[in-house]
C-alpha cells in the first residue's frame, strides 16, 4: 500500500468509505461518479498501478475481482444479465491503482457513460481482453 493512493487509504481505513465487500485480497465499494444505479469498483488491496502492471500470475486475482464483483452486484439487486465490467487503460485511468468497474444496468447508462465505459476500446478493456493479453500487457 502507498499512503498517497486513495484506494490504498480506503483499504487501510484511513479514507472513510462504505465497503460493500472485503477480504484479505480485495475490496468493493461504490464509485463516486456512478454511471448506472449499481456502479461499484473492485480493487486488489495490494497496490497494483494499472492493467499494464499485470502478469499471468495475476489471472486468479482478476478472476476473483470479476466473480466477487458479480456476486455483490447480484446481492444488491442488480440484473446480472445487464452488466458492464472493465478496466480503464492508461492514460485513461484517473486513479493509479488497478480497479475493475462493475456497472448495472448497462442499458441505463447515458451517452457519456456508454462512451467512457465502451468495451474493448483503447481506453476501456473488458476483463476477458485483459486476461487474454496478460503475457503482452503493452498490447493493451
């Protein structure tokens, strides 16, 4: 963890935030600028700068962010069949700490949200795209 990272501070409790889920590896909380009724961020507690910092060793962590995030969405009442999951790709990430956007209902996003969170663009990548490119993170 780094003290100048807001997400690290959320994980340590130094930045008060309602945590929807946490364990030893990850935390999930509300996005401060939601694009839909349910918009959460799933983050690793370990400080990982962004998707370009990932290696094949991180595949289980990414899968955990996805699966736990989907479970939290479902528990909160979101339509799991109408979701958008993804990571912003540098330089289009506002926080330099890996975070997975969990958004539902994706069909309710307004135009700006649909553009910002448009899957598999050069600024926003699906988890599947990230996983498939893990051996070559610079291809993101």
